[in-house]
């Protein structure tokens, strides 16, 4: 296994895990999720759909690791998650909620890194 392949494996597994975890907190209606969503103008009714998108992205990342033939699925999932978190950053900026901008920024960075490693491997 090359260094790039190892990086792809580690970063993709990490990205999939944190997205599954935050999707679970969305579905559970965690207090911090509800407060943050309200603050940036995301209706509570959107949370299940947003969680489903995160779970789909997580599943796509994992499937992309299973076989070389499924690598494009992993890249598509990473691209989708990157766009998802870019949207989250826009919502934060639009609402001028900057104190916790690092959270969507971190998720965005992991998704973009997963995408870059998927494309370069």
C-alpha cells in the first residue's frame, strides 16, 4: 500500500465516520444542533433530510473504498459532501454566525481532502 493509498483509506474512513456521527446527532435532535440550526436560519424540518444527505455521503465514501470500480462513487460522495458543507459555510456567513464557523469548515476540509485523495489515487 502506497502512502497515497493509506492516506485515502484513513481520511476517507475518518470523513465517513464523522459524517455518520453528526447525522446521528441531527436525527437525535441534539440541543446544540437545534440551537445552531435556528441561529443560521435552517428550519428544524430540514434536519432529517440533511442527516440523510450526510449518511448517503458517508455510505458513498465507504462503498468507494470497497473496489476500484466503485471509486467514482466515492469521489461523487466526497464531491457531494464538499458542496453540502460549502452550503453550510454560506448559511453561517449569511447569518453572520462566525463564532462556530470552524465546525462546518472542518467538515468541509475533510470532504475536500477525501475528494482530492479519491481523484489522485
